[in-house]
């Protein structure tokens, strides 16, 4: 993997980063998403200070992350239950006397 130096602007500040070249698109999309959310909050709410706007964006993204993490855990649990059911059904079929 090759490293790449990029510069991202977030909340009127430039951040220089060393990333893997394969991650460049994700980093740029993330920075653009943050900028769009900052604009949305500054338009819709009384927040004008960039620190307040970044805090609100961080809070929203963290809530979404936690919600998705919880859903993923529940989906994993549901999948485990289904797989156990399938295994039990297969065991019954394989262990039943042939007709």
C-alpha cells in the first residue's frame, strides 16, 4: 500500500493527513459530508460558532454510529438464531431413519 499526503478543509481549517492511497475517496467524502452538515446546522439553527457546529455534527454522527452498531448487533443475533434453527432442522433430517 502506498501512502498519500492530502489536505482537507473542515470548518475553515486545513488538515494535512498521510493516508493510504486507497482511502483517499473515503476521506474526501467524509470531509464533504461534515462540511455539508455544518452548513445545514448553520442555516437551520442559531449556531454560528464553528466549534458549536462541529460539536453538533459530531453528536449527530455519533448517535447514528451507535444506532447502526446496535442494529448490526441485533441483526447478528437474529442471524445466529436462524442458523441454529437451520442446523437443528438439518440434524433432524440427517438423524431420522430413512423411509
